[in-house]
C-alpha cells in the first residue's frame, strides 16, 4: 500500500493511533532521541538520527524475568512476562530498521526469547528515508543498505517537502495505515516520480566506502593475532557508548536484585552488557581472555563483520555511524576496517 | 486519589530513619535517654559506628536507596571527638553530601546531622522527635528509593 | 511457577546474592529479657515501654542463618551466661547476638561467656534493645518492631564478623603526673612505692598547689603546710620522681602503655643546683608584682622564691616581669649573685618522655571575684575570697596570721561570710554546688573567732552541707562554741558606706531583711577547673563535662578513669572535692596505673583498620585523615600500624576506593545492617 | 595565538633527544571535524599534531592508562611521557601528583594556553546546527569559531561564547599552572561567565524543579559508564559503585568475591543511576578539576559536570580549596578547619 500524507495530516494519522503508544524522535537536552508522543501535534520528523537506537523497544535496558521470595523457607518464583500496549515508533531511520531483523535472528536462534518477543510482536516501526546523510559517518550503502531501505520496517515514509510518501511494507504496517486512512491521499504519478527522484538523489550522496565485505571478513580472520588491534585501541577508554548505542548490539547480563534480604525477596533482571567492559569476559578465577582493549575492539569488529556473517550470512552492522560519531576518542570503525583490510 | 484518603495517609505515615550514632557520644547519649526513660519516637533505628568520621557517603546514599525517609548522623561536639578529629572530617564531608543531595532536589530535611554528647540524652530525644515531625510533613521519600 | 528443588537466586559470578552468601555455618540470635519486661518492677516501668522479647526471639528464629533463638530473663546472671555457653556448644555456633542492654554494660560479660563456649569473643555482638528501644518507647508493638530491626541488623553484622585476638602491646613502665598539688603529689608518691618511675609536671615554680595556701584544715584544724611539706620533701628526695616545675605538657602521641609526651619547660634562668637561697638577689630587683602565693595580698620581686619551703628549693625568675632579660636595661640580680646561678640567655626546653600512663591532677581555681559585682568582688579591698582569707589566717601569710583589713590594716570586728558565692546559680554563675564551701566557711568563722575573740562572724547560707566524717559536729561547734551567727538567706548587695561594707541580706527563717555594717566580707567562691584545663583536655584528648571539669569514663563505675585508656583523673580537676577525697582519688588513680603497668603487655583492641591491598592506590588520603599517624605508605600502598590504630574509621570515611575497612565494622557490615533495617 | 608549529617543534625535540618515550597530543580525526588523541613515538610524527577548538580530550587520562599498563608490564618502560595539556588538563595532572599516582619527573607537561577562548561543546554546536554535523571547526580571531557544516557545505562564524563548552566559559585558569613549557599567552580576564555559573543557575530553581530535572536526567542514563571511563580521576582499580572493573586476582578469595558490596544495581533505573552519579560526584569532591569530559562524552547529554562543579563551588567558597592547584596540600576530605560550616548541624 502506498499513500501520500500531507505534513498537516501527519498529526491526524498519529491521533488515529490512540490505542497505541506512539513514539517519535524529539530534540531535547541537545540530542535527538525517541520520546513518547502524547498527541499528533507534538510530532516532529525533522530529525537527523536518534542517539539511541530503536532496539530498546524490544530489548530494553532493564527486563525483569521473574520475582522470587522465600515463603516458609521455600523459594517461590513468580514470572513477569511483559505485556506492553501496541507500540508505534515513528521516524525510524532505515539503518535502525535493518538492525531489527538482525536482533530478531539472535533472539530467535536456538531459543525464542519470550521477553524480547512479547515486546517485539507489539512493535510497529515507521521508517523515514534519509534524503541526505546526517553525518560524514553514515555508511549504510557500504554495508548493503540504502537511505530508503525497507528491511525491518513496517512502513517507510519519504519526505517530499510539503508531504510524505508513505509505503506500507508489512501487513502490520498496512494495518497501521488503515487505522488513519482518512488522512491519506492517493499517490499520483508525479508523486511517484518525485519519490524515485528523492531516493535516487539520496543514494547518490557519497558515503565512506568499505570495499569488499567478504575480503574484510577474511582480513579480520587473518589478523586475529595482529598487533594492529592494540594499536588501534590505544586511546579506547573502554566505555560502553559504541555498543549501547548500536542498533544491533544485544549482549546482556543477568543479576538477582534482592529487595529484602530478610525475606529473600527480589527480582532476576536482565540488563545491557557490553563487550568493551573489562569484566565482560572476566572469569571467576581472575583470568580474562579479553583482558586488554585491543582484544575487545577486535571482538566488537569481528562480531559485526566476521562471526555474525558466519552464523547469519549478513553483517551485524547497518552503517548508522553512531559508534564513530559518539566515540569520545575518535575510534572509527571504517578506519579500523580499512587498516585491517590493508594489513 | 481523593483528598480525604490522602490526609489519612499523611497522618498514618511513619517515617523510617536510619540513625548512624558514634559510639562514644551520640550512642552513649541515646543510652542516657534510655536510662532517663525519656520517651521519643521509635522511627529511628540506630546503627552504632565508631565515629562520625567513619561514615562513608555510601551509607547515606544506600539508606536512601533502600527506602529510608530520613538519615541521621550524630557525633560528638566539635572538640569532643573521642578520636580527636573524626567529627571535623565528618562535618566537612557531610556538608558536601548535604549540599549535593539538596542540589539534585532531595528534600533538604531528609538528611540531618547532629552533635549529641554522652550527657545529652534529652537532646538526642529532641533531635529524633523533631526529625520525625519534619519527615511526617514531607511524607514518604520516593526520590532516591529504588523503584522495585 | 514452582521453583526447582536446588534453586537459589543466581547472580553474576562476582556479585553473590545476599541470599546465597553469608558465612557458611550457623548464627544465633539470643534475645535476652531483663527487668524491662512488662512487670512493674520500678516506678519508671509503668510509664516506660516494653519490648515483647518472646516475639523478637520467635521471629528471629525464622531468619536465614539463625539456628538458635531464645529469650531469657536476666541473661547476664550466672545461669543466663551458662545458657549462653550451652547454646554455643550445643549448636556449634559461629556467631552470636545478645539482644539486651547497652554494650557499654555487658558486652564484656557476654564476650567472656563466648570465649568460655569456645566462640571467639569478637563473634559476639550486642544488640541494644533496652536503652535505645524498650526504655524509650511506650507502644509495645512499635518498640518490638524496632527491637526486631536492631537485632536483625546485629545478626547480619555478626555474620561477617571475623574471629580476632587482642593485639599485645609492650608497656612503658613509667607514669606521668600532670599537676603538683596534693593530688599529684599523692599519686606520684604512691606509684613510686610500687616501683614505678614518675615524671611530675607542675606549671608553677613550686609544687604544693592550692593546699599550700591554706592555713588550717577542717575539721581537725591541723596546719595545712605542716601536713603537706613532708610530702613535698619526699617528692624532691625521691629518686624515682623526676620533678619538672614551670613546665607544661605540649603534646601527646601514642596510646595506653606507650604514650610519647612532649613537655615544655620554661627557661631556667636560675640554676637550682647552684642557687644557695642566699636571697641577695631580691633586694636589688626593681620590679614588684602581686604574689600568687598570697593570692595577690602581697607583692614579690621578679626574681623570687614562692615561699621559703618551696620545692624545688631555688629562686626563680619571672620572665614576664623581669626587666633584665635585656641586660642593658637591668641585670642587677646577675651582678649580685656570687655563685653565678643566673643566666639570662637560657631558653625554654622541650623534652620528649615515654610513659605508659598519665594521671591528670590539674586542680582548681576559685571562680573569679570580678564576676561578683553585686558583692563588691574585685572592687573593695576588704571583700576577699576564701583563699585570700586563708592567707590572712596563715602564719606564713603577709600578716603572719593576724586577721586585718587589707585596706587599713585594722582588725575587722564584724565579718560576713557569704556561702554559695557563684555556686548553685545556673542563671548567672556556676550551676553546681562547690561542695567544700560550707565546711571551709565554718572553719573560716571559727578561725576568725580564735583570732578575734571579741569580733562577730555572720554566715549567709542557703543550706549547710556537712556530709563527712566529723563535719557536722564541726559546724555545730562553730555555732555553739564560737557564737557564729548563721543566717539562712541570700545577700542581695554589698556596698561601701562610711568605711563600712554594708551587707544587704535576708534572713528567710526569720522572714526579715538583714543589714550588717561589716568590716570585712569573705565570699565562699565556687571552685572551677583551673585555668588551662580546657587546653590540657584537648592536648590529652580527654573529655570535659558541661562545667568544664575533666570527665570521668563512668560516673559511678569508672570515677578515676578518663575516656581515654591509660589516662586517669585525680583531685579537683574532675570536680569540687576536699583534701581527704582528693587524696583518696589520687591513691585510686595511682593504683589503677600500678595495675595497668604491672603487666608486661597490654591488650590492644584488634578492631583496627585493614587495607585491602589490591584496591589501594596510595593516594594518602587516609594517611592525612588518620588522627593517630597510624597509616603510612609502604611500597606505594597504605599500611596500618595496628598498635597505633584506634579503629576510629576516619580512613574509611575518606577512602574513595573503599580500600580500607575497620575489622568487624566493615562497609559490607554497615551495608548489611542498613539492608536489614530497611527490609 | 598559539602557533601549532611551536608545539610540534617542542614535541619533536623531546622525542628526538629521547627525553620522553612518547608525547600525548591531538591529531585530526578520520571521522569528523573533531580532533582525536594521539600518542607520538617518533619525532617525525610530530607534524600530525593539531591545536584548535576541537582538542576536547583531557589527555591526562592516558597518563593514568600508561601507569596502569606499566604496572602490569613485564618490561615496564619508565621513561617520562610528554603531554599536551590545557589549563584544566594540567590541574588533572596536579591532582594525580597530589595523590601520588605518578611522580613529577614521570611527565613533561607541554602546556598550551586556551588564551581567550577554549574548546567547543559538540552538543552546543550540534544544537546550533539542529543535529547536523560540522566538518571543520577553527578559531576565527579572538571571539569567533569558524564552522563548516557537513552536507550543505556552508560556512559560518559563530560567536565563541555561544558554542564554547560551559567549563571554558567559567574557566578561571586557562593557562596551565603546572607545566614544563607553555605556548600561547596567559589571558587573565576572559569576560565570559563567572566561575560556577552553570551550577549557580541550577541551584536557583525550586527543590521540586531541581528534582524534576535530575530525575529526568538519571532516568535517561544508559549506564554506559563513559563518564567514568573518560575521567582521569576515576582511576580506581575497581569502582565502588557499579563495577565493570573487578580486581580479581589469583589471590582473591571466594569470600572476598562473595562479599562484594552492591551499593546499587546494574539496572539503568532512576534510583540506581542516581546512586551511581551521586557517588561519583562525592568521590570527586576536591578532585574534580572541571575538564568537563564526563559531560562531553555522555551520549544522552546529562549535565554531569554540574554535580561536580557544585561540589567544587562549595569546596572553594566554604573551604577555600581548589583541586589541582597545590600538589602538596592535603586532600579536601582528609583535612578540615575549625571554622568549617557548623550551622547545618543540630
């Protein structure tokens, strides 16, 4: 289903989704990030890309698995599966959209993660094509994506200035459009031509190239013991920015948070974890197989461009560029791949 | 929630206070209150520590995190520290903690410090009672309490 | 959903869950009941609250790690302690909490019992549910709830207590006595009798203190100097006593058994070894200043001997009064001294002495006359304080024992004594009773009548407090034999009129105003701690009470101990007292020191700081914060001298890395206690 | 104006003469307009050094990292390290020296005065550009910052005070006081904001508003720990709050592992993040030298610097204490004065 939606009617459509929780990018605290939209009038799709990725809607920072307590000395567990309202997220950039199927694969590989899917199944992603790159660090096209890629999105919107071209990609997307059908107009030939032109222009913007991804995978495999990693990670501070902001990083930690030590009452909680943290691979013995920053950088890059490819036949990077832009010390995954490729 | 029920809630609200008392002065002062049979609110549960100077800011944050409505730290009067200087160190450190808590908007009445000597059983009881009264007005502490 | 049988809360490998953690083994919470049960044993208890200890014991029995929990009446009694010992043995306990009274009362009792049950003393903790709970809360339900929290917190603490052994500390078998009055003299002599070496430090030029100034002593009226001088001579002749006059304690470091004391001695311008007491120097001295020994009733020179029998027997030079420290200005005494005992170039010296124990006997001063404006204190020369009157009566005084008015040297025929001058007046003066004034005023009046048989003595009093052997009889004698008129009431004002002192008072028994034209008025001034008591207390780190007297560790059970181990109190520095009481206390303090220093080693508390090496970065914050200089960097890491450490935890409070803990009060334990309270 | 050639020449000289094993400095980044840290080993590398308003990092962090590396190295290289340091960076070195983290002779401080300006706040710049990225940022005379915008190629001059980092606007000592050499002029009067301006502003609003603000911020925290990772003062072997840096050695007993205190949970909750940030703030009291790195790196732009400057303000006003000004002084919290505030105590 393809429709035209005028800028003014956007709010009508959003208001029609009143049985859903609607999120859209908002510029607050000097950053764009997803925020709850209370009314259609609040929506603003002039954003670049959000600082946090859309993954947190299915894989939140904190997920309670179950509660536990002791009753008469016997441990009792109470499961706590999330039951969210249907959620529609607007303004998802295609790179983030492409991240979601990769996360879906992970959480559905050997074990269907009920917590992830309880949220994921309620999620409708409304994408917005990028008419131009937001930063010099956008490289979606270098990893097989495009500024108007539909993969992972339920709807793709394209900004045509005074109006949007809206395409229902999945049944879920079409259903969401149906809900606000009065707001939409039919697509004219001129509209169609303009969309194609905008898309073509967006593709034509130069992005930093990565070269042959197979060759990169091979180069990574061969450089496992290379001193290059330590050199490239020389200024890494070991924070979690690159992975926490990444639309496809999905590592987690599980802890028991005890509320009442006397009654043994508490919760088992999943939180984000991060391969860049020193304790990520720390063994009880004190041995750490990835004890230095170089090996951790290698892990992050290898996971995205080698191991994930081996397991899932695709890169685990969608070229959003967040890890480059937000790195406090300028570690640049493209430059890293270039150097590995050259070695 | 309707207003009347809220009022009832305020009236029945019993603040929970963690009171860190130095062993030599304030804990002894509270003992004197006991020996003198001075009656005061039971809302403050004491933890006796060697000296107010041994209080780590973590104790205070942790107590609030675990749901304390108020935290009291009580030590020897300046010049009277059994360990000579511990209370001076405490005063500087806890001044900063207090300022920080106020800065982030925790109600300023929730963190209190007092000097209570071993001879001041009456004062100890007053300090606790006043604290409890002030906290009753404020109601439960939800700002730093773990939302679990 | 049912939990699997072997389920325990999982956690990150490095964060053991509090449920899963805890010392393996068993803990015990013993809840003891005492006389705070709902019995109405004492009149307080009807109003006071109570804790349902049975419930506390019952609830605790359910808690994780608690294997034995029981309540018992009089846990501290012999059968109670036997029950404790049996409980430890029967249940193979590795930790124990006794919920009872304040640990200051029975911590030692139960720790001793623990040892008898083969449980390390430091694995026994006291939860105070009496002074801090049962006695101060009236609602049983609320108090019981709080008692539960207190006890639970202690249980969680004891689960992490380490077994500790006291640290043996070698002892310096020497003692320091600060103050050379009768208290200091007595304590010093008693200690040398037991073979201890003693350093006696006195601020003044001679020992003897205030007692030296007294004429006769009540109730026997024996001559004060006659009984004191022999003791002073014993001090000077005693090889085991190092006497340091005109000296003051400057600083102290160390701890019980091992103090290091810096003593500053004023410049010794007159060499006592050389001085022959020829008294050639005083006639040439051009300076006259009030004589302290005569309480300002006479003058002395800048070079002087306090009095003929001074110990040490030597002239001394008053640095402040002397002109001659600059020889260009004066230098007369040096010229006339044949033996060359005088040297203006002498400098003050500071010596460091090592001692094992200290007795503080810094005595009293009289409350200043300048405060007594309404009685003409400090304004009229014939209004005297008690000590000045003593000097008038004394054969060694300026008047050679003749009572005469300082103003015109006439014998006073009407004399008024005002008791409680500056005492028992919390609004304006001292709140406390100075205790000895009733007696010495009776003595003064008696002595007056002995000197001036035709004179009339009046005493204004509030109460007569004559508790003491032979005291009441003495007061009665003064009334009956010496015709002293006791007027019960206060004096409102004393003023001078026509060469007389008009005393405006009230006789509350007769219910009338009294007006006396007196020739002399003597104020029984309150005793206050001697000047410098605050400083010495600060230097020695011992507490003072609200009136400024040195504070004893316990008003009843530790009356001669200060709050700091190894420092003892004697005499009026601790509170107003008369000579026999002072001497008794001095003897008691001396015997405490003798007992303390009779051991080869002292046991130092093992609850000291311990550095967690891997966490320490050597930033030295703890080093700066430690009041005992107990921490130093060794190989870039903090290292604790356990003997110096007092376990105050100042280091813990400043260490941002949590790299230091006080044993058995660790941050983990405090965290657990907070958790238990907030649960 | 600072002549970058002088810095390059000095750095090259140090390396040439073998006086240092390396020089920490800034070079042009590959990814954006902002400079990135670099470690020069060869004198010939010195040509890559840059100096402009995008030299944001506090390189003292890498002195800490070097020391940590040398501590575990089998063949430690104990030669000194050269470091390009701004005023704030030099104060960080001061605190590290005060805390005996290394010795004065272990470091050669190549001081660079920020003169009248300072460094750009990337968030302010981003806000100015409504989220767009700058492709080039340079000084433009005394008071302007010249910015080229990525994508549309436009170039604008923005008044410095509008995009300078808050810490630079409030800076009291833009010239490194601890140094072996200083490039650039010492500029006393800066004419921007009074010291602690932002913290004072934040204090002005009501208690409830303050909490609303901080609740909002703590709630947004991702617990990525970038603030801690970037802080040169957060060099603890293991953080007391939420530890991702365990000190576990072969000698660590099971009991020690089990007895680790969990002051707060790893959950990115308001309450847990509050404990984390407040702990960090209080542990930096008297140690924070206001390099603003914590705030700069925060991906969700939590104004973390306020927490620290609030305490530094109190330290300065109440205790006359300034972090990093005197390497001999006892630290703020392990010292006291009789006249310290007492009236807040009952």
